[in-house]
């Protein structure tokens, strides 16, 4: 049995970057900042945790302030769900690939830089919840004093399981670095209109159907 480890943003979905820049810039303006995210910066930063956008945009502000701005964005997102709904879609071929894996004897999990609440909302919005029954893990969240990372989530999942091979699919260096935790094979995905992020995966793909050779 193989394990497929999926990232969400920029991999299983498309077009949510339009919602991110929309919300971020509205909140920055509301908070009195002149700095805003450009289209180029939005594509560069996409896939990171939201507070990391503000680390990049506002390097002189404190980490606490970056988290405050992130919370303001999350509150705005929650209050205006139509912004997400009007933009986000399942990525090309994502549903077919997830369905093929679900019908096989293999396992698949989702690990994303979102809060638990946001992750559930996003999964529902593109219709993939059924493919990850109790196997979707948020990283932009806390449990007591514990701060989760993708590495920690994957280690936790693997702690009592063994797989013949692990297939990791993501769009950032952080996703590809999961190989240091689990070994396996890494696929760096990028939408056809985007450049690949700078890292060293086993494969670079613009079409999720490339994953089917592992099924």
C-alpha cells in the first residue's frame, strides 16, 4: 500500500489566489496600511501561511502584529464567504485523480497551512471532503501549547503505520521537504501559468494526471 500526501492550495484547487489578494488588500486598507499585495507578489507568496504574507509585506512589524492581520483576514473571510465561493474551483483533473486513488487499495491524506475551520470550509467548497475521511490535517492551528507543522502532522500520522511507498504532492519547497520526514517520491506541482518554486523534487508536473502512474 502507498500513501499519497496532498497539499491543498495551489494543488487541489485553482483560482483561490484571487480571493486571497482581494481579502488581504481590503484588510490592509481597513487597518490603515498603504502597502498592498501586487499580483506578482500574490503568486510568489501563494501556498504560504497567511501571516507569512504580512511578514514579507511588513517586515518591520512584529510577529504578533502579523498574526493580528492574519486574524483580521480570517474574520473578513468568514464574514464574506462569497469571496471564496466566487473564486475557488477544483483544480483540473483533481477530482478524477482523487477518485482513482480512493478506489484503489492505497491511502491518501491532506495536510494544509490552514486552520481546522478554514480547511473544512475549503474542502467542502470544491467537493473533496469525502476523499479524506478524518484524514485532513490543518497546520495553521494550535493544540494547547503545541504548534503544528506539516512535518509534525505527517510524523504523527506515520507513527503507527507502514507503507510500501509515500508519494508527496505539493507546490512549495516546504511540501517537498516532507521527504526528509517520510522518504518517498516528491512531485512539485505548478499551475501551467505559474513558474515552479525553487527546490529539488523528484518530478515537476503541470498536470495532476501524472500522479496516476503511481496508483
